[in-house]
């Protein structure tokens, strides 16, 4: 049973650049959520995708955008990178049919460093 | 007031002891409660979830939920050095929809 996968593992960018992170959900899951985790903090919700649409969004600027593909995989794009965007980016997958009881399983994360 | 609060620790317990991790939340409409374990440099790993008041046991782990007091806890029995990690409490609420709201985590150190 394939778990959640993310790529790349690590990424180094400079301020002002753009980055794309990728995620494939756990087999059988149809919903992908993205979180940002700064050092020493809990993960912060960025947005969630279901049926190829953004279902819910957290308090992140429009520089953060995403996409979900028909195979349920997802991308997170960040434009005009700032030093403060340096963090661990986590993808979590779940099954929408479970509603409020759905459980989110995390991928290994992408460590983004902005210089 | 933070939505989900945890004592940052570190909480130090000797090997074989019971570790008790606590979490409080502000939204009375909260429905689902999750505990994740995160080793340094790794991603969060789901340990347990609980939806109803009372206790839920899974092996050495017991989750306890008290909605009246807005309090959820995780007990780890027979703590092992491999349990040393950061434990994240997460809550899902009607108001916040599908997202998980996390506490900052409690660092647990089990000393052999």
C-alpha cells in the first residue's frame, strides 16, 4: 500500500524565485491538504484540494497557489519567495467520503530553504 | 488565546514510566482530535484519533477526551527511549471545516 509521496526532498532557492512542490496521495485517497511547518512550530494549514478544486484555504497570501490533477496528485506553487517561506512543506492525504472523521496522513515533506 | 495549546516541554520521564501529554482547545464545536508523533527532521506520524468523550486505548497509547473541559490527553505507558519525539495535538472543528489546527507540540524525552 503506497503511502503519501512528496518531491523533491530538499530545495534551495533565492529570494524572488518561484518553486513547485509535488505530492501523490495515499492509495485510495482523493483529498490533498498542504501545510507549512516552521522550525519549532506546529504545521499551519495552507489549503486543501478535492475534485481538482480548492476546497478551503488558510491565512496565506495569493503567492501560494495549488492544483490538483485528475489522478488526485497535487502541486503547491509559491511565487516571489521570501526568506520567511523557508520551512518544511507537508502534504497530507485523506478520503473525503469519511467527512468529519477523515484522518490525514502526512508525506515525508519538502524542506525549502530560501537564501 | 491560541486555538490549540500544548506545553512545549521538554517533558522528561525515565524509561518504563508513564508519560502524560496534555492539550487544550478553545473551540467548543471541535469534533475530532488527533495525536501525531514527529521525530526530529521527519514528518508527523499519526498515533491516535478520538471523537467521543472518554478513553481510547491502542497498545501502549491511551487518548483521553473531555469535551466539557476542552481537554485531550495522550498517555504513553512503559515509555521507551524510542518514544522520544515531539507530540503534536491537532483538532478539527465545524467552524474551521476540513483543516487540522495544530498545537506547537510537546517535546518528550525518555531517559534510559
